[in-house]
C-alpha cells in the first residue's frame, strides 16, 4: 500500500506495537529516529560525504540549514537494547542521540571528519526547492523525548558528532572502492536527492555577480 497513505506506514507501525504490548509479554518497543551507522539504509550522510569526496568548494543548505530531524546512532540503539534486556518490561521508549543537530551542524561534522573545508551557502526559504536538499530538512524540528530511556538507566555511547565517524568512514571506503561514475547499491542513497552540481554551480555563479 502507498507509504504515505492513511493505511500505510504509520498506522501499520502503531498496530504492530499494540499487538506486541497486548501480548502479555515483557516486550519493549524501541522507537529510533533517523538511524545512522555502518550498514544503514538509507545512508543519509552520503548527501554530504559524496560532496566532500567530490571536493565541492561550497555546500548549499536549504532553509538556512536550520532543519532538525533527530538522528539515532546504531550504537546508541544497541546500548538501549542492552539496558532493556537487563530490565524486562512492557513499554515504549524513544531512542535518539543525546543531541539533535541541525542540517548545518551535520554537514560540518561530516566535512570536519574528512578534513574538508567548504563555504556554507545558507539558502533562504524562497530559494529554488531543487537546491540544498538534505534528509534532515524539516519545516518544524523533529526531536524525540528520551527522558524515559535515561530514567531506565540508558547511557548513550556518544553524541552525533562522536558517533557519526563510523558511518562516514564506511561510506568513504565504499566510494573509494567503487568505479568512477557508479552509484551506491539500491537503498543506500534514498532520501538524499540528486547531486545536480551543474544547477548548484549556476546558482553560485549568479550569486557572485
């Protein structure tokens, strides 16, 4: 059924959670947000990793790079799974990184880890919608409340900037082993949009006039 339909993704997830919680078993439902880590699909950080590897001199960020969509490191999710396994119970817990970085901060973290400097071009809200897209761009911040998980004893492994290097290194390694012009396998680059460098360069030239 259509992903975004009334009968689609969200309602099915809720139904699955209700079935588990009504089973009478000590089942903990863990709700992560934008997962990152080695093997993540889609690999959202690719939107910035590829631009760094292509030595782009500037990165365009929609809506001023203010968008927030709370990331969840795989290692932080694993730490919560370990915590709940030691304390069985029927519950729902959000799981996300202890910080909720903006798209601009994520771009900076990726570039810094790979030792790349670029100019940040913060697009205004009226800019061409085909420019500056990234997976964390949201009109309103999406931030998970992780208080319940912390109260249970969960200790995150690290912040986004501290945990994302594993994802970045994994993606960079794949890219370096991939023939020029090839694309990542299906599912890895979902949600990242297109790498329309010609459009970006045209915008930058016009802005410099």
